């Protein structure tokens, strides 16, 4: 009797435990399946704010773009739940059947879109972003303390090409790990000074020369870079982050013919998710005078440098999204888009020149324009600030000879993002007109700054306050917001 009773009370307890577990599990399910507005209204409000800012701003930052709905779908997909350290077919985790397929597809499309023969080139699609990708590539072929040359930051290079200040402060850690020496542009022409690079590279004897830029509006002479690299025995690494969309579409010279390694981000003109790729040559690097073949051996070194050298699990949602972006980049529509990007930049540049602006190098061959503000008596920081108030996102930039990155003399603008939203020549002429008004307003407001401000920061804060209080600025900001808001944002919900 007693044992029957205790058995039945045990099963009652078991049933009630199961019931509470099921209730907890279903609460958990509910929590997991709710959307952002329900789960986190505070974050949702921030998201809505950013959505609205993007829709009602003219995005002129040349490294930004609007990716597609299909790319966004994969970025927010189940692919992000999986760990898959290693490479397709050689993972340190189980359950990677589909992840392997996604990464292999991405690699295949990456080679195809740039017209590369898989016997000659390989690609690593796992780097999380552009600056890390450059570090991984250098580390694959350099020992710490080895030498590298890249375009100086004030002259248009990127931090990850080894920036240190004129006084020797090593801003980028690349210049702590390796010895870095810059090459520059000719201050008179704004074009890369290949002759001096040739001379200095023979003295410095770098192991790597980086061809690539963040703020250079002209095509690079890769053939010249190749000759210079050959003359000092260096690898030529091209960082095509800014122009990879243009290269994929064939509207600018491709670096692949001349380079040993090519790195790129995937979210700029290529219009994919935030990420990066490292392409490397396979096969024979050179044949010695005695006829001995020296192989590249980059594949193993670069793959090892990415994982396990620097990264852990790859971001599979990004890699899957990138595969989709690369498919989109191989379409005729993408080629038309990139032609329009370059045409828009040409028109935009010409309109700016007509309005009296001076452009570094006198114009553009690409998606990007670098404006030299010195003749206008305003700096890039102030112009960027007033443009932001006016709902125009551009960025201050150093120009050749600049000392300060915080108060540089240039403004960098570009066309990929707004071309994605349907802007053509007429719209970019209008944008040039807005920039002209902004520059005039900025010069006037600068004159109204209080003389009590001693340092540059408080002067800029004062300037921002004057912009904020100006009814002319407010009126124009409203006009611009309404105008640009009519152009759809790709991927808009
Ligand atoms: N390389 C170049 C030429 C760039 O312009 C940039 C960024 O603008 C990078 C590398 C770094 O990319 P990320 O910001 O993804 O690290």
C-alpha cells in the first residue's frame, strides 16, 4: 500500500516537473522567436533611427554602399549559428555539410567573378574585414621586423599599409610588427611618385610593396608597381578594397595580372556584406638563372595565417551572404551599375570644378573624388560637420602634405552608395550644388566663431553649435531630407 502510494506520489512529482520544464521550455521558445520590437524596444528605436538616417541622407562616403535584400537575408540567417573552424572538408567541428558547400561556392564565385583560373589562383574568404586581412597576408610572408612599403596615409593610403607619423609614432600596429616605409604622391600633380618609389625601394629593399589606396582618385599603374617590385625582389600585394566592384565589372584595370597577392574588403564598391578576401597565386613564382623553379607556396601560408594563425571560427553567415553578392556581381546589371558609378563620379567632379572647387590630381578615373579645401579657407572637419547637419554624409580626409588627420584640408566623396539608390548625372549635379552652398555657409559660420575658443576642438564644437542654431542650415537640411527620401533604399523593409 505504502509503496504504491509513494510510487504514485513520485509519478505526480515527475509529471509536475515535466510540466514545469515544458512551461519553461515554451517560455524560452517564445523568447527565442520574438522579433526585435517586442524583445528590445530600446534597440529597435535605435535601428529605426539609423534606417531613417540612411533613407534621408545623401551618402557620399566612398567606402560605403547599400547591400541587397538577398545579402541581408543571409546575414540574418541560421548560417550564423554554426562553428566551423578549419576549411571545407577539414573542420574541427561536426555538422558542417552545408557550411562546407557555402564556403566552397563562395570561393568558386570569387575566382569566377574576377576571371581567375583556379589552377593559378586561390582565395581565402574567411577574413573578418579589410585591415585584419592585410595583417594576415603580411604575416603569411613576412617575419616580424621584415620590411614593407605602402602609400602614406596623408597621401591616400590606408592605416593597414603601415602608417606611422612623420615624427615616427607608430599609429598602425603593422608598423610595430614590421618595418614600414611609405611612398608618396607628387604634391604638384597629386599622382603617385613612382620614380621616387623605385629609388627608395632599392635602398629599403622591402619584402612587400602594397599597391592600393583609400583616397586616391586615379587608376594605379600596376605594371609599374610590378617592375619596381621585381627590381627589389619584393612581393606585390594589391589592396583593391575600394575598387573591387569596379574590377569585377571590368570598368577599371584589374590588379590580378601583375600581383602576387590581392586583398579586398567585400562591402565597398563590391556591395556585399562586411568582410574581406585574400587572393593568392599558385604555381611557380620564378625560375632561377640555373633553371630552378621556385614555387609560390602562398596557399598553405595564407590559409594558416587566417586560421589558426589569427582567427577562430569563420562567420558563415557573412561567407554565405558574400557568395550571393558575388553572384550578383557577375550579372550584366552589376556591370551597368559600375559604369554608372564611374560616370557619376566624372560628372560630379566636373560640376565641382565648375563651381570653383579644386580636386587633388585634377579629377577622377574611379568612384572617388578628393577635394582640396585649402583655397576656400575651411577645413575638412568643418565641412564634414555642416554637411552632416544638412543630411549629407561625407568624410574629412587628409590631402598630400597634411599634418593633422583630425583637421585635414580635404573632403573625400564618392558615388557607389547613391548610385545604388538610383542617382544619375542630374542628381550628382544637384549634390555638387548643395556642397557649394554648404562650403559658403561654412566659411560664413566660421567667421562667427567666438575668439574665446583657444584649442581646435572647442573651436569645432563652437562651429557645430552655430550650424545647429542656423535657420538657413535647418531649412536646407529639411529640403535635402525630403529630396533624398524619395529615392528607395535597397533592402528597405
Ligand atoms: N584597405 C583599404 C584600401 C581600405 O580603404 C580599407 C577601409 O576603408 C581597409 C583596407 C580596411 O577595411 P576594414 O575597415 O574592413 O577593416
